[in-house]
C-alpha cells in the first residue's frame, strides 16, 4: 500500500484568506504533496481572531491545483443542512474534477462552536443527527430519489444532479467504538488523539472486524516536528502534516510546504 501525504491546514489569522490558501495549495502541489485539507471552524477560542470559510478555501484550492485531493477536514454535519451540503459537495467535486474528499464528524463544543449559535450542544444528539444526516446526504449525492422524513431532517421526493462520486471520511477519537463503526460503512476513518503509531495496530484490527473495503483509507495527522516514518510503517494510507492552529507565520508555513513530504 502506498501511503499518501497531505497538508492539514488551519485557515486562521495569518492564513485566514481563501486566496492565500489557494496559493499555498498550489505550492504544496508543486512540492509533491498529495492532498491539502482545510479545518472547518466558526471560531477557535480567544487565541484565534480571524477565521476563513472552509468552502471558499476549498474552492480556491480546486481552482489553483490540478492533482491534489482536497476537502474540509472535518465538517460537523449537525450544523449543516444535508441538502445544502450535498449541493456544495457536488459543486466542489465537479469544479475540482473529482478530487473532493468530504470529511465529516460530530464536532466539538469546547469553544462554543454549537452552543454559542443555538446549535445542538449535546454530542449524543449530534451523533444521531450525523447518522440521519449521512443517510440523506449520501442519497442526494448518489443521485437517488430521496424521500425522507426523520427526527432531524426532511427531504420530500427530490433527486439531485449532478451526482459525482464524493468519498466520505468519518472522524473520531481513538478508542471510541461508535465513530470507527460509523466510518467503516464509508470510505475512510480519520482517527485523532492517537498516543503513538502502535495504536494503529488496534485501529486496523477493529476495522478489519467490520470488513472494510481493501481501498478503505486510514488517515492520521501529525503535530509539528513528528517523524512520519513510524506511521507509514503501521499502515496509514494518509499521513497529514498539521499546520496550525496557533501562532501561524506565513514565511514558516511556506518553508514547511516547500520542503515537501519527506520522511525526517
């Protein structure tokens, strides 16, 4: 299995400009990176003052690149309307020539991402919203006739076109069974809060118990300075280099991207 390398970029403060994110993505593609993925947040605590919209950033990446995969990583589906998200995803997939990956998850309310705006703060309820929303979203993205009336979402007798193929990665914390089980039904698992590369052995064993497809993606992200080598050896299909969230310096970011995805 070939492990691909990506940039996991927080569009905050010095990087809170979709035009600049597009520039950085073009630089990443030229340096040999395989993907550029963008954090999706409305706010990120008192240390962050400026935040760019993830969809504008992804559109800029799509227009400035030809090869890299791209997408939001990750979007909390509970604060989105599945039908609007389906239109956004289909448009980005079309714009990028099929390079969009849709990262989805519960999200976290630690800085009021939900409660500050009157959205659902209870993670258990958001979990139910995620499951129901995924059913509506995938039906619409698949171009199916969709007739759904559920606890949280409604889609009455509609069919969406275009319906390009959009892979879905589900995110979850290491050791939590529900996110892994949910992800196993889709295209990939973005597993966070791993203590070390050896934790991937358990992740892969648990996924095999759910009979995931051979091309199922296991995705991890590395903090600044971590050696990707051990993660490559443990079977991660994507290893992302995290850029952010705090004290972002544009010159330093450009140096890190230009260095390419080499193993330290």
